C-alpha cells in the first residue's frame, strides 16, 4: 500500500510505521491520522508482523503535534470534539494492539506527537529529543489522550507540571520521570534489537494478555483489577505457548512458541 504521509515497512518480524512529513516536522493532520489507522489495520491483519515500531522521518522530529493550521480552522465545538475523538480512537487502536510496540522518539515529540508516543508500550528517545505538551501555550489543552495517559504513566503531579507549564523536557529529564524508558544514540537500531530479543524470549500470547491486563486494570479498582489478572492468567494457561514454555524450561531447552 502506498501512503502519502507515512511509510509502513516490514523488516522480518518487525513492522515500522514512519511519520513522513518532515517539512512540517511530521505534524499530524487528518489525512495522516487516516493513514495511521489504515496502517494499523494492515499490521493487525498481518500475522507475520510480531512487533511494531513507530517513529518519525528525519533527525529533527518524531512529531511536533497536531497540525496547527487545521486546528486554527476548527469553527465549532462539535468539530473540535469530533477531531479529538477521532484522534483518540486511532491512538487507542495502537495502544490495544496485541503485539509489543515501541515509539522511537528521534526528535521533537510535542502535543499530539507525544500523545502518539504515549500510546506505545515502550519509549526510546534520542539524547537530543525534546518532549512536551505545549497545548496550553496555544490556549488549548491536549486532546489525543494526553490529559489521561500522561498522569497514568508518570503520576498526577509531574503530568500537571508538564501540561500547565507547557515546557519541553530533554531526553535525560524524561528518563528520570519515567516518560521514556531508554535514551540511546541510535534509538531505531536499539528498538529493533530490543524487540528482536523480546520476541526471541517471550510467548506471543503472553504479550497480548499482559498488555490487556495492564490496560484494563488501570481503568478500575485494585480488587476488580486483580480479578482481571486472574482471568487473563486463566486464559494464558490454556494456550499452547504456556504448555510449550513451561515444558521447555523443565526440559532445559529454548521454548519454540507458536503464538497460539
Ligand atoms: C503545523 C508545524 C507544526 C505543527 C511545526 N510545523 N510544527 N506545522 N503544525 N504542529 C511547521 C512549521 O510551521 C514550519 O513550516 C516547519 O514545520 C518547521 O518548523 P519551525 O517552527 O520553523 O522549526 P523550529 O523553529 O526549529 O521550531 C521547532 C518547534 C516548533 C519548536 C517544534 O515548530 C513548534 O513549536 N511547533 C509547534 C509545537 C506545538 O505547539 N505542538 C502542539 C500542537 S497542538 P514552514 O512552512 O514555516 O517551514 C496539539 C493538540 C493535540 O498537538 C490535540 C488535538 C485534539
């Protein structure tokens, strides 16, 4: 499939979705969102893609946010609400993929760009990356999940600091607050090796169920969440992967997972 604003490549077991509007610092316009949604559908249908990397073209930006020229044209509360819901929906699709996902933050991740990175499982940043939710400086608020995913990831106090000030943090500060997991000079290569290792070691069914247990658990009370965990544990135990993984350990050999 040919896209205009993104690239979708496959390297062995890894899918790589690259935002490709470097002239606009990969700002996310409506068409780009539509293409990301289509690419995520393709990833879901393609059983040979076992993990996904999301990154930005060029060495300057991951994504500098929603396309401000589109935001400036919004002329009603309904249109703005719909834009927010539509973007949230695409990022929720990313976050609910049953495969491991890594955001490779190769430069600016601002506003909607950071919100995209927040929908991935793990974040790897280049040392020169700058992250933030500057919406407040436009008189706006985050609208693609930032007010909700950021406090869940780094805590309410840190999230409010970033959103109320609109300030940018560098990769090191982001690492310190748990906003990114790793800071690497070659973040894309790191992410590819990281995911390859992870796919070599872990059971595919377990990846999906870990993500589902964490995501659903964050939405509810601890006691309900523990029940969700037990449900997921029951489901994983019924998989061939679990039989193979435990048997391989006892037989002192490497597990050969089939993802079923
Ligand atoms: C549209 C953008 C853009 C954006 C950059 N560009 N960010 N276009 N939307 N979000 C364009 C610039 O207009 C410029 O185009 C080109 O990309 C290069 O950007 P410069 O500003 O010239 O680069 P630089 O001076 O190096 O500054 C980099 C920057 C700055 C600090 C990242 O571009 C910036 O502050 N961008 C906006 C960041 C932001 O506020 N994001 C939040 C958006 S709101 P030309 O044609 O002049 O070369 C948001 C809300 C989400 O995300 C929720 C919605 C529901």
